[in-house]
C-alpha cells in the first residue's frame, strides 16, 4: 500500500494550528506535505473526503473522553487513545507523530 504524503492537521476547539508546530516541522523533514489549518471548525465538518483519525485524550479535563469517543464515532474516525491531557499535540508530540505516520501508511 502506498503512503499518503499529503497530511492536513485539524486543531480542536480550544487550540489553533500552532499547537502542531513541532509535529508539522518533523513531518516536513520526513518528506510529507503537511499543513495545520487555521479554519473555523464549522467549515470543516462537511469537507472530509479522506479517511480520518481521532486522538482521544483519556486524561482530558476540558472535554470528557466519553464525548470525544462520541464525536469520533459520528465522524466515522479511527480512534486512538493517548493518556494525555487536553492538548496531546504539545504534551505527547512524539506519540501524535506515530499516529499520523500510521494513518499515512494505511491510506
């Protein structure tokens, strides 16, 4: 299976695309075409044409993990759970990178 090279990273409600700075830099260094969007969330709900993944933060104190699971299910997303707080892109950047790499290899 071919690797997906174009990666669009979408932030959550309480963060913006800059939370992906460390991750985007690493993906670019690995040869991916990666971008973190700065769109309002309302414009993204109907634009998903590719497989999507959702990282559930199991120790999130802002958005209950149960709600995260529900949102991921409604999106039809593959779910990955990280033992992190609300912003795993910063606190668990290397683990988030691994999820992105796995997603890109699954096409």
